[in-house]
C-alpha cells in the first residue's frame, strides 16, 4: 500500500488539552527516520513502560514493520508537531489468537508532551479506524506500575474489564460508541477548545508583527490600540528589516575566497535596519529575537511574508496568531489557496489562527485589558460576548455597542474564519464567568451539527442572539433528489430555535435584544402591562407586543401631564401585581420638566421589595426616545458602564415590545422540561453500519426499495409488506402470498406521489384485477419492475424526510404527503438528532398540522406513533451518518397507528464537517 492509499478522512487536526494543535495522520514508510528519532528521544522510563524493557534502539527490522502497515488489520497513527513525531498509537488485529473481533492497542507519548491528553486522542482515532475495519473490542497489556495507562482507557468512558497477571494488567473493552463515551469526548473537546480560546483572549504577552513607525500603517494602529487599552502584560513590537528597493544598484564589493578556494561575492544588498523602537517601545527584527515568552502574535505583514513569520512563531512557541492582513480567501481563488496553505502551516506548527483578514480581538477584563483590534472605538467593560466575521462590519458593531452603552466582556472578529470559528468561541463563553449574554453575527456556519450541539448546551444557561446574513446559504446539495421546501430564512429560524438561539433579522434588533438580556431579568410569562403618558405610543407598543406573542393584560394611560409620583406609583403597582410578568413604560415627558426626576422615580418604582438592585421582572421603556441606557436609568459599575438592573430604552415602542418578546420566547424555551437524545429500543446500529458499508462498496448510491426496507428494519421500522415483480406470474404469486386486497404500483421517480394517482392501482380484490393492473402499469409507465403491496389501513398521508443541508448538516422534515404540500413548502424542519420535545414541536410546525387533530369525520391520529417513527429515523441518520438522505412517503397516520408505504434512501461518504466520530477541528 502506498502513502496515499490510506483513508484520507483519517487525517485530522486535533486540540490537546492545553489548547495547542496537533496534527494526526496514519504512519507511512517514509516516516522511518522520524520514528527512529522519536524513539531515541524517549526517556528510559517511557521506553520501559511502553516496551516492557529498556529497548534503547529500534532494530531496523522493527522500524520497517512499524512503518509498513495495511491500514486495516494493523493501523498506526502519528501525532505530529511540524515535522516532529510527538506521539504514536497502534492497534493490531488478534485474529491469529482466535479473536477476529479484537485488536491489541498501545501508544506512547514523548516525555515533553505527556500530560497534554494525547493518549485519549490517539485512542479515539484508533477506535474509529478499528470500527471501520470491523473490530468491536480493544485489548491491552499494561505494566501494573503504569496505572496512568489504565486510567486513560477508563476515563475515556469505556467499560473496562481488567485481569492481573503478576506484573501486568490485561485490559479489555468494547469500542462501540456509547452515551458515556460521547459525553466524555464532548467534555474533553469543550475543555480543549475553551483553553485554546483562553490562550487567545487571555494572553500574558503580545508581539505585534509588522509594527510600523508610520502612524498610517495597520501595524502602528494595532500597537497604539493595545497600548491605549492598558494591556497588563508586556508588548513587543516586531519590525522586520526592509530590503532595499530592487531597482537600486548594488554596491561593488571585492571578491574573496571561500574555504573551497573559489572566488565568491559577499551579499550585495543589506536590508535597511529596523527602527530601535516603535511608539517608544523597543522593537525587535523577528519574534525569535524577543528574550521573553510570547503567547499571542498579532500579524500585520503582507501575505507573501507569512512563511517566515510562521517559522519564527513556531521557534518561539507562540500559541495563537491573529492575522489582520488581507489578500487571502476574500481576494479570489489564488488567495483562497494561500489561505488553505496558511491554515495548514499554522496548525502543523501547533498554533490557532484568527483570520486572516480579521479585525482583531478584545478582552475588557481588568486583569487583561486587551484591545488588539483596528477599531477606533471599543465599548467599555460589560458581560456580553460578541463574535462576528467581517472586519468592516465589526468596526460598526463596536461603535454601535459603545453608543448604546452595551458593555462587552470579549470580542472576536474572525475575518475569513480559516481556523477559529464561532463554535470555538462559544465553547469558551460557555464556561466564562465574565460573559452572561452571547451575540453572534454569522455569515456562515463552520461545522453545522457541532454548532447546534454546542449552542443547545450554552443556551441552556446563557442566551445566544444571532443574526445570520447571506442568501442561499441553506441550499441543499442534492436539490434534484430532495425537494427544497420552505424558505431559507424559515428553515434557519426553525433550526436555530431548536437549539434555543434567538434569531433576529437586523443589527439594530440584535442590539435591542442583547440590551434587555444584559440588563434585565427574563420574564416569567408573557403577561405584559403597558404604562405611559401617550395613548398613541402605548397602542403601538400593545399592537407589536400582541403580534410578537406577548399577552397585554393592562394598558394604563396616565395622560400627557403625568407627574413623577403618578408615574412611579403606576409602575410600582404593576411590579407588585402577580398577574403581570413584564412592564413596558412609554414616556414622552411634558415640556419644561426635569427628565432626571422622572428617571429617578422610575428606578425607585422597579426596585425589589427586598432592597436588591435588579428588578423581579423585566422593564423596558421608550424614555425620551433615547437608544441605549439613559444616564438616569443606569446603574453604573466601577468604570461608569451600566450593570445589571439598568433599564434599557428604545427609540420606538415597537422595538421595545419586540425585544421583550424575544426575551419571553427564550425564557419559555429555557423553561421546557430537560430533554435528552432518547435511546431507541430495538435498534441494531452495528448491523445497520455493516449493511450500509457493504452497500457502498462501489461508492455512493441509491438503495433499492428492498434494501431500504431491510435497513429500516434494523431500527424497528417496518414498511408495509411488498414484493418486487417483473412478470405477470410473479405479480399473481405475490398477491396470493400477501393476501388481498393489494395494490400494484409503479416504481420510477416520475410516477411516485402523483396527485392523479395514475402510478398506482389500489384495493385490488383478486388475481384478475392484479393481472389487469400489472398490464396497464407496464404499458403506461414502461417500468421493468413493479411493486405488489399489501393494502394498508386508511389514514392521513404524511411525509418524513432527511436531507443534506450545507448550513446545518442533516435536516429532518415533516409535512403532509404529496407534491402539492411540497410545492407550498408547508414543512417543519429540525436538525438531527432530535429529542422527543423536538419531534413534538416538529409535527406541529406545518400549517396543515391541524389535520392531525381530526375533524367532523376523521378521528385524531396517533401522534405518539408518528413521533416514535421520527425518533427512529433520527437515530438511524445520527448513528449511521453514511445514510445521507431518507424519504418515507407516504406514511399513513390514523387513530390506530402509522403505516409506512415506501422509503427511498441514499447512502454516501460522510461529509468532513459532520459532527461524528473522534474529535477534530472543522
């Protein structure tokens, strides 16, 4: 087998527990010299624990054996940092020992890299490769004096059995994915990704590469902003010496002699020296020349100079790069290729990358005080985390946040998002005690399934508000196979809502929503009181509130000449009323009054009875039509920025009501009963995986109707009994076997699901009718194969489908069956996998869902049976990701249950962005 024959999807960039990147790939024969160097660099103790003996050197024969493997029965992975091997893991099948299902596993980590979690990572990827090759169990021999190795297996979530034999411990465990294993994997992924972003947002030192003495240059602006923010660690300007102009005439130098005796010329061009300082701080020609450690490098050099920067940063041990330089993916195909190479080199060097073409990052924590951005204005400290991509938009966002006095904890502008994405930053904010609210401006999703999984967890404790830009991002990859139903925006809203994400349409609405969530508590319900001194403004607020899902239980008009005591008393009454969950105050002050006096009265009225600073229920206002937090309604923090308990104001009553409605919808989602991905009884996932892999022997394809039905049976899903027939004799025999009445149906795509039902003959009572139907359909459709199927009980035709989506991965949809409903786009969508709550909300999503409840003639259908079927299909696609598309149509639903009449399934390679299998960077 050649070096390029191993499965390319086994290659992965992964994060160690310290947040550093490690490159993982299968071993190849060309790694022989590097393997010997790796072995020679191990300590005697490490070699002894791995090989059960001193093993000072690897014999040449063993080197050949270790580097020449078949990538099936014998597999080895290398963990690489640059060109250096830092860890190795291997499994070898035990078929010769009479255990064809078992493989022996072992790994070893370089001493300098132990404690970084590389053992568990290697184990995950080895287990994934072994499962693909049909192994179900790992075994290992471990020295009893090496308890850490046993702990690696146990702590990974495997159910480990152990047997002691003198000085060794024999370990065995099943490698099938389990809930415990997935939970451990996700927890480790969460910790390592959060750590990698902590390296970015909490650096101890910074180098500005490309720092310039020219105040108009980007590097100078970056350095100035870092200094002005008061960064608490050392800052090192790096100003690389600039070569002289290529058109200058080089000086003539006399020839000398080399040690070989041949005449040579000394270099004719000397680079211009770097300035001794930039903005009064000593500058260095390269990162290597900095005498102290460097955590974060902010890079503002042209794309052509990036290779030298990366080499210097690797030598220096820099953890993270923020590249503000442009000229990459945003500039066309050539730039995109440069960006790919940049990302590969950054990760190979063990670093993370923000950008390129990024605005930068900021952290307002007092113990960091970081503003490594190009923005001229950054908001003060607060408890809102903000992520966006576009640099130009990021400047406007920061300026708007500052204008509204919306304090930020941290800010990341990822630019082209070649490496660090919103998923990574969400992992950080999940455990960041300085962040209470997350705002996202998303132009695209990195790993959609991973985003949904992370967002659902984060939203359970912290609100996430997102605006997603870009038309056509939801386009399905196989639109000809699975009809696109519903608009892009509607689908995005359903999927984001499933994860608890508050989706808004504009930047203004993003800040409107973020402000109430940052400063006010969540409403306990939708009951809203509107109090003010303008009946017109109050009516506008009430109309928007009702249309947005709030219940207006009281409208109090105090008149245009309201006094401060009257306003304060009315608000205080509403705050004490148990039938009111939230209050909107609309206030246009009378002429020639002290607005500050009214603001003081309003703040007193919302103060809790226990004397606390944060009201018991949310209050929003249109105070003076001010946008943000007026000074009189602000509870200032240490740096005069508003803190929780401040009352946000909106320029219009509609915006105030809509922001409050968003807060209520999020509160309702958060208050739902806790739901987990259910374990489906009666499923045989491993058999289903084996069947699909055999079916894909020649690549991606559509399964036949018979194959589709067989696959579904592995998940307890039965298709109404049918037979494929090609002759009249087969049709007659099939009908007798199944029992009358039966149906004869066409099988080609153009005849399935037609409104006129010309592709099927139903309720055939005897053989004569079957033969007549067979003859008619053969002549009409030209199909070589027809289906004879047992007639199912009558019911409401519904459709359940799964399709690939470029933005969110596999989507499961539900609607009524038929091309008419498809054309109307009347379907609900949820991302796979689904909880039972998701499934119940899904079947209620379509406009036609009311038909499930029955009517004057029909009884309500058994929705529990529909939900069970949806959850089984969700489990199939989640656990066997090679199942790329499913269409179950029609599913006849009645009071007695459901009957699936047919299924079409497409299988193919798993997308690289699927959130399945061992941990890897997207």
